[in-house]
C-alpha cells in the first residue's frame, strides 16, 4: 500500500515532532549565526536557497521508513554532541 505524503506525516506525527524538537535543541544557537553570515557575506548568500532547493525533493523520501531516519538522526546527534564535549 502506497501512502501519500500527508498520510505519512499524520501517521508519523509523533516521531516528526520529536525529531524537530531534537534538531531545534541542538541547532538553536547555530542557525542565527548561519543566517547572519548568509546575509552579511555575499560568498554565502546562496545559503538562503539551500532549504528551498532541498525541500523540493522531500516527497522522494516520504516512502522511507521513519525508524531508519530517526536512527540516523540519533546517531548524527550523538556524534555532534560527543564532539562538543571535547
């Protein structure tokens, strides 16, 4: 059975909420600095386009198992946090 993106998001709303909360708690101090750099330095001004371009292909990932994405995010976050402690 093939699910559409809205059905998939509704079914996995809890996992998506946890994932977004995790990302927000990790990157809350970094994002404003990135946006400031994108705005101030013309070399990095393309940074504003990256989320728009990357978001265009999101529907291709809708069929992936959410558990696999959550596991990859958890591993990535643990590596990031481990690096901050050193």
